[in-house]
C-alpha cells in the first residue's frame, strides 16, 4: 500500500541527488539544444516536404515503461505534488506512484473497464487523477479525460452527454462528487460505470473511494496486462476542444506518446542532464498539459507540482503563491497566462527573482504569443538575472501528440514554431496565398474513435494528416531559422475588393495595440468592404479606466464609457497608422457585453477563442457592426 507523503521544502527544491545538477543549470542555447537543422525537398508537383535530418532513435514501448524505470532508479524522488485542503504540499514519489498504479490497475481489471469501455475522468488535475490515468494505461485500458468545463460551466451538459455516449465508460473518476453532482446526475441514465471518488471526499451510494483502490491487492494479471501492451494499444481518447468544430475523440496510441517524447528529447538534450521541475495548471484533457507537459516530466524523471491556480481573475493569486515557493526549470503556459504573469512579475521583485532563479526555458503554445509579451519577458529576465531567458514554442495538435515542430534554438521573435521533430514529415501545399501544412509520422493519430468516415477524410492519399493550419518559412534562404505560424486556413477570408485577410496575423497585431483592455477579439468582414472587430474586454482593466464609476457598475456601463471607447479608438488608429492595405486594419469595432460561451464552442477552457463559432453565434451582432449607418455602440475610425 502506498500513502501520500508530505512534501518538504527540500523536496520542492529538488532531491539531494539533483542538487549538483541544479546548481549548474545550463542556460546557453547552444548547449541546451541540438543544432538547428532541417531538410527541404521541392517536389515536381509543387509541394514542399520538410523533415529533420536527425533520425528518430528507438523509443519506449509504452508510457508505463517510464514509470517503472524511474521507480526502480529513483524510487524516493518526488514525482507529483499538489496542495492539500490545508494548503500544504503533498505528493507521491516514483516508487509510491508505481505501487499505487499497480494496485489500481488490479482493481480496474476486475471491473468492466476495457478497451471498449474506457476510464472517463471528469475532474481537474490532481495526484489521484494522474494515478488513475496511469493505472488504466498500465493495464491497457484507455483513459478519456473530459474537460471539467463541460461539467462545471455548462448549462445543458450537451457536450458531456455526447462524449459519454461515444465512449460508454466502464469506470468514471471524479475527484469531488459533490462538486460534480449536477453533471453526474445529468449522465446517470447513460452509463453503467462504477464511480470512483477522490480520497477523503464524501462518497455517494454505489461509488468507491480511490483510497480503497490504492490499497487493493495486486495480482499477476497486472503484469500480464502490462506485458501485452504494444505500440498500437490505445492509451487515451482526447476530445478536441471545439476550436475546429464539435468535439471528437482523437485516438492517442502508446506509439504516439512515446515517439513524441523521444522526438523532443533528441532536440532538447538538456532534459537528460536536468530532470525538469514544472509548476503547471494546464488541463490534462488537453494535449498540451496532458501529453506534452505531463509526459515531459515522466519521461525524464522530473517533478510536476500541480498548480491549483490558472490565468483567471481570482485564480492567478494561487499560481503566484505556488511560484513563490517552487522555482521551475521550465515554465510552460498559454499567451493569456503570460499576459497576467508579466504584470505580476513587474510588480513583485521577490517573485521575479524566485521565478527566474533556475529557469532554463519558457515554452508557450496553444496560440501565438503577442510580441509585446515576448519582449516583456525578455526584459524582465535580463533585469533579474543579467541574461535574456530562452523562449521557444512548439506546434501541433491533439492529433500529433502534440509536437510536430519545436524550437531547438533561440528564436528571434514570437511566432516562430521551430522545425520538424525527428521522424515527422511536413508537407506544404499552396492554398491561395498561404501554404497549408499536412503532417505524417509516428506521433500522428491513426484516426477518430468510432468515426471511420471522419478518419478517412482526415488524411490525403499519401497518409498526411490535414491539420488545417498554414505555415511559412521565416527566411527561405535560411530554412534552419525556423517556421512561422501563419494562422488557420479556414479562418482567412476575402474582402469584396478580392484582398485576402490574414486573420491570425491581424488578431495578434490588434491585441498588442489594444492591450490591456482587450483579452481577445474576433475578426469580421467576410464578403464585405472593410474589416471589423468583435472585442472581448478585460473587465478589470476597463474598470481601472473609469475610477468615477462604482465597483458595482454593470459591465455595459463600463464598456460604454468615453474613456474605454477613446482608448479602443486610439489603438485602432495606431493599427491603421502602421501602414498597409485595407486588409491590415479594422475601421469599426463592437465591445461584447457577454463573455464567450463554452456550450456554444466559442471558447476553450484554456481561453482560446473559436473564430468561426463566435461569428456564427453572434451573426446578428456582426450585421449590426457592419451597418452603413453605424449604431451608437459601434466604435469607428474615419
């Protein structure tokens, strides 16, 4: 039986076996990474193939092999930790984690969970969430982590119900049954799964505690099931967030997950010298948090401190408290997280010193990082440590496990997504003014769960996956300088003049000039004479511009104030003043009083806006925005 251990400050800083390594942290980009290299092939059909000249080395058979390896080599090293109900850090070592995984795995094999009846997880990140997921994968049962937002923020539970119907789970894990009570009630008639509840929580009738599972007697069946796992064994079913349509179950095999970490390890050799220490909130139902970040720690024998905060009002304070106690060696986040973090670092010298003290690399993903945030982070690092922090990005999707490209060099600006990882091929195909990219490799999904027709439509005749993004070379004369994310092909549109609007690039420029008042925006103007913006405000920043208004003033009153409207108009004028055709700026904008709605697919729980879903749901507002005689609510520049 394994037990949760208290985490001492010594363990938070890294075990004694790693102290010498941490004292000599490598920060030189020339030593952190493999040399930048890419192979470019121009084909007779006009398409361009890009791949890495580094051959992909052998990789693990399955995720469980990593856990077994570190449990044998460093059984006392801290693997996972989290805040307990009293606010103290507690967690499990690698040795304890393997013990618990085998016990839970034995219990799962005695249930009706199977390849066709996976483990569903409704909860936020937690130690027991991780142990349940690892246990299922250890015995060949897929795990399907479902966005907590579908249970906690949804009004109709439509997406949750659809996913439960598709996967037909044999077991459902929920950390806190009381918190998820409404969601569990909504799906109760749709399944016959056993409900597992987090240790120390109230257990509803018919459910069992995870503590019981962790003390379950192990059996030889676990070893046999583990030995039977192969590269094609389904490890996870990850449901897309909706940024490209309705959620669909992406099959993640053991081959995908293990190959992808090997691909990263070959380009980031510093991971072998300094096991990563990460403080991370990114949800495990997404590929960035659940595959890239979690597996980065597990594959390299690091330590993951589960951040109980996130980049949201009222939650950021938890993240900052965690970063004051645990200095990461790698920090990974989405652009909105960095936006809020930069303000906190500027205001707190102690936090700044702690945050940069042993930081080797900053990694951003999920959306392009505005250039002003890139420059702010570089400046803060330089001020604090005397050297600019290395900032890099990767690119990929749920279907690519996720990294199809990654930076393994110091990029010169935001938006550079690096080069293809070893063993992964990119095909660039001309589509209008852009180069659509397609992906092939061992890290690419075999398809979608129980959707053969969708699977068939998702690959071209050569087996390349249609990812839907556009890329371009930063410098065609020096392809090793990296690729640049050029937006989603489906988001771009033409004005009546026939001019193409590059939505992704325009969005980033506008956000830079409208910060900090605007959190995100949607570009309008398809088939029209001019461009418009639907703006989602940062309510806190907008209120700060209106000190004359009471704190209880409705958001509508704040957004209609002269101060807010004048600041938005000024940012739009600066955007136009940068020069360029009518496709490079908006002449009208409308501030949204309703936040993006997750049930309608307008936003993901990472905060990424779905342009198409917003335009469809708010079509009436788009018409209002583009009326010849602009209504008073519309902000215009002449």
